[in-house]
């Protein structure tokens, strides 16, 4: 039974508390949050004297590095919400602290735990569509105006770090490392000095290329949340939002529609495939692995891996802001 502490009593933090409390392999130590109204058991990690095996850090992004380092110094395994930090310096300091403490780490890019995402990676790795040549991703939906009113998102709520960081991570996970990016910013329509839309070109180390079209001011059915029904606050459309093309065929996600065909004179044919289903929610699957990581199992995405996703997202943000 692993003794797990949760740090951060926001929406995602409470979901982690509920997951830990419901898990047969965990003992919940308590919640750390400086706001007593959140029902916290401790105001700071330094107040925790009970034995702890692992800590789930769900505080605001700019605190991830400091809180992760604090946990590492106490010898606690860490599961840190994504993105891993708000800048590369913080992420790399955290990576160093984790290595020095010889603890396990996970970062909460939970979409890697979706069964269809795992299946997509396997289909590509097995060569079902041949050598990957190109990929297209769309993330576009109209966020309500009140999403940006009276908070940090008014000027700094770019969809790159809020939304696209997930799609970037999935592309890295299923296709391979991204070696270069080029980005074009769209015109703002809400009258704010904030990135709202744009287009991104990607180059992968294996020679494939890709594009991401994004907007948080356009009403469309295309996006990971809408396509998969992952987020109860976003309407489910079950429409594909990612298309990956190879030398022997192509696949669209999340429908997992596989097309095969190698000659333009013959129409491509749909190849039937049984789409994988989540046996447990991705957050639970992530907790399962965190327990295994504390026992020495390899992580699905650790601090070092997540830092590479962060670096790509920050580069894109910089290009769009130039």
C-alpha cells in the first residue's frame, strides 16, 4: 500500500484526491493547500510529518518545479501535472533534483493512457500504414467570452500552452521526436493582445512532416476533447481531428479508420480494425502506473521526456509572439 499525498486543491487536484481514495493500492495521506477553505490537511509540504511514498503535484504550473524539487529532497516519488514547468530552466532544475534523489517521476500527460492513443502508436509501430510521411492535426473550438474575463487568460491564455501542448505530446508519442517548427499567427478577433489562432509546421527527426491548425475563436467539431468525449465540459462530436499518412495507407483518429492502398489508380480501401476502449479512466491508469513506478517500473513519460514536449511548445509560443 503506497502512501500518497496530493498537493493542490484545485479542480484537477480534487480529481486526484478522489482517484487515490478510491484506489485499492493507495493510502491517502492528505491534501496540501495554503487555502484552508479547500479542505486542506496541511498548508505546506514542510508541515507533513506522516510517512509518504509518493506525491501528486497539482498546483499552478509556475509552482511545479519548486514543489517537485521540495518533494524530491524529501525522497518522495513525484507525479506532476502537465506542463512539467512554466519554463525550461525550472524543468531542468527539477530533472536534476529527481536524478540526484534517485526517485521515480511521472508527468500528467494523461492522454498517453487512452487506449486508442496506445493503439494508434502500436498500429504505426507495426507498419500497418508503412513509413509515416505526414500528419495533420486540428484543434479548433470557440471558447466562451467569460472564459477570458477577469483572469490571467485575458492576455496570457494562449491555446498553445493550454491545449496544443497535449497534441504536441501525442505526436511525439506516436510518431517520434520533433526536430523543427515554424509558426504563423492568425488575426485576433476578440480585441485582446493574445494568441487566438494560427498554423504550425512540424519536422520530425524520422523525416516526416506535420501541421497543426488551431483556434480558440472558431466553432468547429474538431479537437481531441470533442472527438473522444474526454472533457465533460466540451460537447462530444466523435469527429476525427488527426490524420496520419504513410507509404502503405493512412489512419484517422479517434475513429481509428485505417485506409490501405499503394497505387493512385486503385481506390484506397478501409481496413477493419477493432478500436480499443479504455478499461479504466486515463487518470486511474496513470495512478496505476505511478504505483508501479514507485516499485521500480519504467514511466510512460517522466520529467525529462515531458521537458522535451515543453520545449517544443515554448518554441512555438515564441514564434507566434514574435
